């Protein structure tokens, strides 16, 4: 309240003024004389400061100030300022009668007489303690918020102005994006985006979405200061003023690259598990089909063999029998491929000199590919031997070469090469150790990614109907994995294909190579005819086995199950040897052999099976007759077992 000069007022006017001032309780309104002594006191002053009028009139107003402010001579400075500038206004702590403090807003105006003399001061004080506490609480909250924001290191939290320029920067933003606050504040946020996203206008589109919808949330690649990329989860919120205008944007960015990689790894693991389960199911199905097919081939080949011996020498019939034999043999080869895929083929593991193996079949390879195809071989001077089945590897290598030839319609170059390879602990699908990588590459049309991924799937082929079984690469993969290695395919459309076989290297004393001069001598057939107990649940196979044995001069007792075989033995018949199928219901051949060993420990038992591995509990020491077997193989196994005494 400023009063530049004094006015004469009537008694009625003075009374009205007094009533007005006394009615105000939210403000302390009182007068000071020229020296600062209190000369009037309203109820508002009494309520704020706790003094009755009779207690405070005549006292100096400095008693309302704190000791610190009095020592700093703030009351004197207030009076001097009001006199000099015509008004004094400030906020500060004041003291009540009981010694408590309150935050006051103070206005002091000088009062001048008609002749310009200083009569005193009008003083208005307002208690703003509650507002001060609210402001302090707000400031504390803001400080705590700043501490919180700056303490967050897993999120980039920062503000953008309405045009997208960075206006502040927290520690998490510095950690994630690599920029210090001094480097980035004032720069446009678009520099966090990749070049491709900037060209597509992604930064502007993000701000427009946030401006239009109030919020934008998205995931995508972002770029750090060093140029590296990370997968980010981004939220942009628009900040509006009271009038609805855009003040800027709050931006939260989180680096979820690790989460993305984890999700990818989980997805890949699921796909691999699904693929493994699918391949296992197909393998079991294929093995079962191969078993049944073996039984059919047994009946066909055995019957043809007996028929050929008994038919008269007729030039017109011989070619027909030969054709039938060739068809059955091709069926047997297909069965071997199916067993190779299902990893149930019988392997003759030995140390194989890879360079010698390739040299030995090179003439046949050249005849198979034709003159339009050039063959190159590259083998180092010293290459470890590998542990595998030599015959099966030759077949696998020929299969790969033929595939390479078929991929080059107009001819080209096929390379057969090998090198030593060391597998370390983290090498995928290989145990640590020494391997030899054998590969066949061509300059053909190559495969796209989808075809390459399906190439080893059984029955998958790109050669057209009637031109391939789709089991070639499956067979090669089965052989490789059964040998303890792995198969890989590297191919690109228009740039050829390379198929690599990683096969374990042989130790010096492991699986010694068998040379032709070291082949075991053929076992001579013991003299006399023998009684053979033939056991098989398939009537065709059992009849065929019986025919071949009787043709060899033996007496045959037939049994269609393990239980029937035990009954024949318990009946007391003199039996020299038991030949039993393995895969039979209720009692397998292995279980039958175990039962025979308990009561007739000296009885020789031969297991006829097309599987390389017997199930858990089977006796792998039993002599085995691979299905489908010929009459000569049957004769040899009987001779071998009986000559060795069972």
C-alpha cells in the first residue's frame, strides 16, 4: 500500500477505515512510526504473530525478525529501501510470539505528510508458510525425480523440444548411446536412427505420431555414437502446456538387443527341437519300413536263388531271373539307404586312407560323370586316416559326385578335396578333437536357402519324378553321423554347392586298416548235415530260410515265435544251431537268446537283423546275419559259428 501524501479525513471516514482494517484476518496490517515502532495493530496481525495490541504497541517491528536477520540489519535495510524507493517488498522467515517461525510475504510503504515529511510506514504481512512448504515439497520432489532419472542406467530418459532437439540427457542415455550430455544436448535426435530409417523419414514420422496421438511406441534398430547398432524399445510422449500447445517430448529408450537375441535363440532351439523330433519320427518310420522291406526282399531273393538252381538251363529264362535279381538287389540298396538315414545299418568301422580310397574309385567316378565334366582332386601330402565304413563311404562319395554332375546341366568342374580339421569345445554338433573334412564342390546352379535347408530331408529331391529317391543325401548324412561326424551344405543360387563331411580322424592304434593280404581266411564248412531251429514271425521269411537251409542239406525245425522255439527245445529235439529273427512281438530274438543261454548255455544262436544297433538289454556279442541274406551268407555264418564252437 503506497500513500505518497497524507489527507485529512472526517471522523466518519476514519471509522470506516478502521472497521475495514480490523475485519481483515488473513493479512497483518499495521502502522509504524518513522523510527519503526508499532503504532497500530489489526486482528490479522494478532492472529499471525500472536501478540495482543497492548503487548506490541510501542515496540520496534524488528522483534518479528529472526536473530540472524537482525544481526544482518535487515529491518534497517527494509526501512531504508522503502524510503529510498517508495516501497519495500520481500519474503522471508519471521518469528511469532511463541518463538515459532513462519514464512512471510512483506510489503512496506512510506507515509508522507503534506509538507513531505516522513510520518511513518504502512506494513502488510501475509503468512505463506503453507505455500512455502508446498514449494519446498515440490522442489524436493523435483530433486528426487532428477536423482531418480539420473540414477537410472538401464533406460535412456531425456527430453526433446518441439522440433526434436535434445534438451536434457540422463546417465542411462549416455551408457546406452555413448554420447555425453555436452556432446548431444542441442543436437537433433534423428542421429540415433540408422541411415535407412532417416531416408524413410522415421524420426519425423515418430514425432508426428506422438504429436497427433499423444504417444508413440515402437521397436527398431538404433545407432550408438561408435556406429554400432542395438535393438531398441522406444516410447515418445508429447508434453502439452496449459493452453494445449506442444512444449516438447519425453523420450524413453531401452536396449533390448539381448532380449532379442534370447528370443531368436529360443525360436531357433524350438525349430531345432521340432526338426530333431520330426527327423527322429521319420527315422523310426523309415527303419520300420526298411525292416518290413527286408523281409519281402528275403522272400524274393531267396526264392529266386533256389529257383535259379532248380530251373533247367534255358536261355530264355536266365535273363528274366537275372532281371528279377537285379531289381531285388536295387531294392536291397534302397533299403540300405533307408537304414543309413535311420542310423540302423551295420557299419564295418575301420581306419580308412581317404586319398587311397578316392584314387581307387576315380576311374569309376570319371565314367559316371561323363566327358563334359572335369574332375579335380586336392589332398595334402599327410592326411590322417578316418574312422568309418569304407564301402559305405565309397557309396556316399559316388552319390555326392552324381549329385554334383546333375547340378551342372552344361558340364563344369567337380572338386574332391580334404583337409585336417580341429574341432574345439564350442564347435556345433562335433565333439572336440581331430577330424578330416572331405568335401565335394561343383560349379553348378547352386541352391537357394530354402532348398539347401531341405536337401538332407528324406525323400526330398529336385530331380523330378522317377529320377531320384530323395534318400541320397539322407544316407550320406546318416553314415557321417553314425561315424561320429557331421555333414554341412554351403550353397548359393548361381554359385555352386559344396557338401562337406567331417569324419573323426583315427588314432595310430585305432581300427587298424585291413589290407587284402591280411583278409581272414574263409571258414570251411564242418562235415555233415545239421538240425537248425529257424525262428521268425514272418511266414514268407521263415519259408524262404527253410528252403535255403534244406537246399544246403540241413534239417529245419520251424518256430513262429520265441515261445514256440523254447517249446521245441524243451521237447528234447537234438538241435545244433538256432537262427532267429530279432524283431518279433512279445519276445525278441535277443530275449530268446538270453532264455536259451540260461537252460542250454552251449547252444549256438545267430541273430538275423537289418539293424546296426540292438535296443537296450540286447546282447551285441551274438553273431549276426544281416538281412536280406543270401544262401552263401547263410552257409558262411553257420560254418563260422559251428567251427568256433558256438
